[in-house]
C-alpha cells in the first residue's frame, strides 16, 4: 500500500487520544493523518453539504445514522472508545459534592449558572434535568455552547459556574478543575465509532488507521485521555 494522506473528520471527545495515536501511526506506517475535530452538529452539517473525507469519527448512533443516509459505507462501523459525562468548575472554585444523586441534584439547584454542550453529553443532560425534576428551576441558568465550543470555555470565563461534557473534553482543559464523573446511578456512556466515508480516496489506509486505534497497544493512550476502550 502506497503512503497516503488520510483525511479524518471527527467530533471532539476523542481528539486528544486520536492525535497522540495518529502520530504513532504515522511513524509506524509512513501514512499521514490530517484530522479535523469539531462539534457533532458541525460534522453533520459538513457531511450533509457533501464534504468527502476518508474516515468519520462520531458517536455510534451518529455513525449508524450516516450509514442510513448513505454517507458511510455499510458494515464499516468500528467502535473505538467510550466516555462518560464529567463535571467541572472554574479553577480554584469550591468543588460541589456530586458523590450521590441527591448531592448532585443539590449542586444543580445551588449553581448560579450551568454549562452543557450541543453534543451527545448535552442531549443526555437535557433529559437528565427532566428526570431529576429540576428542569424548570434551572431553566434560566442553563448556557449551551455552540457546536465546536468546549464547555470548559464557559467555565473558564465565568459564564458557567458548573459544567458538564464528556470527561475526555474536560480533563485536559486549562483554567478549570475536573470534579469527577456523574454519580454511577446517573452516568451515561457514549460509544465513539469510526466509519469509512463512501467517497473515501484512501479507504484501505483509513481501515489500517482504525486497526491501529483499536489495537491493544492503544488502550493505555485511550485511558490516559479520559476514555475507555470500546
């Protein structure tokens, strides 16, 4: 297989792990990886507009959606990693007690402002607010980021006192303190998967990259960046 430049369009949750592993892949194979990481809504818009890449990385359900739309090759979905939802506050701020469902609920009600995303974690949190019966009480405090903007940006600037996003998108963000995951009883794991675009120019090289990302040797890097191997 001749050396290729593999074009990847991905959501942001696996960004740090993918970048580190892509560098290793380039050294091992001679291929190059050009990856663009952005929000889920942005990825959907770009694909709908006809942008063609070699590999797409999104939540598993979104990859399945793209297969139905005819954008991703049927049978090409491979699960890469999974992430839970995490909680963060501004650097140095008091850390709320989120060790129990009741403690978490109180933290929501006590917060002056709450940040969450337009991606899978934000969709989950919207439903969780309803289930905890706090949606009406906190409605005026909610701040949802535009697609592609990290919740950490709101927390760091002080626009959000507390924020929620995939753990992997919070643990490396400067200017905030990662408090921890949602309580076990409330936690939701999102699986992130890869799929080959129907217009891929370098499908074989993209499949080689997917094999590299899912190899046992990749697991420590995936865990280091707040994810778990799928």
